[in-house]
C-alpha cells in the first residue's frame, strides 16, 4: 500500500479540508433552518451523515496512489478556498455577487414582478391591483385574473398578472398562451407568436403545467 509520510499526511489534509467545507456549507445552513418542515429536517440530518461518510472513506484514501491523493488534496483545497472566498464580502464583490444580507432579503421577499413590461409600467397601474398581485402566490389564480382583465379590455393589467404568473411558474402553458392572446389583441404580432410558440413547446413536454 502506498503509505509513507505522504500517504498519511495527504489523506489527513483532505479529511480536514473536507470536514471544514462541510461545516461552512451544509452545517451553517442546517443551523439556521427550521426543523419543523420536511426540507428543514433533511438539511439538519445531512451534516452528520456527510461527516460520517467522510470519516469512513479515509480508509480508502490512505490506500490510494500518491498522485491520486495529490489531485484530491488540490481539489479539496480549491473547494475550501472557494467556500471561504464566497463568505467574505470582498470575495463576493470581486465575483460581482450580492452580499449574504442581500441574498437573505431577496429570499424573504420572494418573487417580484418587473417594474415595467411590454404593455405596462407599474406606476400607472391601479394600486389595488398591484397589491392584489403581490399577495397572490398561485400562478393559476393570476392567469384567471389576467383573462378576466383582458376580457374587459384592460390589457396592461392583464399582462401584469400574467408576468407574475410566469415568475411563479415559468412553464405555465396557459400563462404563455394568454400572453399571446393579449399581444394579439394589442396587435403586437411578433411577441404574440413568441408567446404562442412557448405555450406550444411546453404543452408538448411530458410534464405539462397550467392547462
């Protein structure tokens, strides 16, 4: 077996870096999620499982050729360095990524509707409609709202509802089709064709949504 000093030190280095990466990644997430839902319980159960698997495969590492261990050490060092870099504000700025605080705010805020679209600007829409759309988390409901507004010739309001529906479910067939109808009614033929094609492509997929 290719042990020797390198055969012992390299696996130990890989083990230490892997455990640190897991602690910074999965461990940090698991400590912040609630354990009363299914995803929360899964995330909290992952770190101990991954720690155990990492410790167990150390036996395999000590029997690997030194070249394989060196490659594994380099890969572990890169992963750990990336994890540390993404946790620093300077590293995130260099990578042009939002800060951790900004990402947490976005996750809490949920999907947002664009401030303007092909047929509307939010500033010109009825405030009651904007508030109603913001409080609606069902793409199906938003598509129905859009269809009702379109039937009343309120095409800007209808498009606003349909845009939010597609943000909640980008593959919603009826939302794409309804957008095509609104574009047709406003004589925007190119956009109408694009929306109808998007609806047809998604309707042909095995997993059909929003029909």
